[in-house]
C-alpha cells in the first residue's frame, strides 16, 4: 500500500499547556470535537476520539511539549496505523504546533489532511477564544 506524510504548522493563541491539555484531556478533547473522546495520559495507553472513528496508542508524551501516537481511522485497511506527532513551541503570544502524520494510506491522504484543519485546528482555535 502506498502511503504519504501530512505536515502542517498551526499557531494558537493559547499556551503550550492549554494546547497539550486540549489534545490529551478526554473532557476538553470531547468539548472541541463535539464527540466522545477517551484518552489515556500514559505511554502505552490507548485513546479513542470521534466516537470509535479514531483510535491508537500513546508512544511518547512530554507534557506541554510533545505527543507521539500510533493513530488509525476505522475505515483504513485492517491493522494499518500511521504515526502522528504534535510538537509544541512557546511563542510570545501563543503556541506553534508542528504536526506530522506519516504512513497515511494514499487513498485517504486528502481527506485526512483536510480533516485536521476542519475537525481539530479550527475548532481548537474557537475553543481558545472562549
């Protein structure tokens, strides 16, 4: 299967701590996505988001700095996982998030790439305005 890598850089008007918590706290994650999320805060712990559409395992966690996870959508080929990383860098007025997702099945690349904007970055920015 051919795969591709998504690379995106997003800036938020929130501290690295607030951004990290939005991604890793089940309740806050559910709030900005509008759907159920269950997220372990331990390395090796599992997570689910958007109901059962997204699932994976935490591979590396550095609070307020870095999240690395195995990640898959439930409509991907059975057993295929990508690898996502969120790197958080403090800016004068917020946080720069550098995102990468490798091993995305080529047939899903466009939808997944746009999905990060539509279902993560945009609603997170809205939540941080509150």
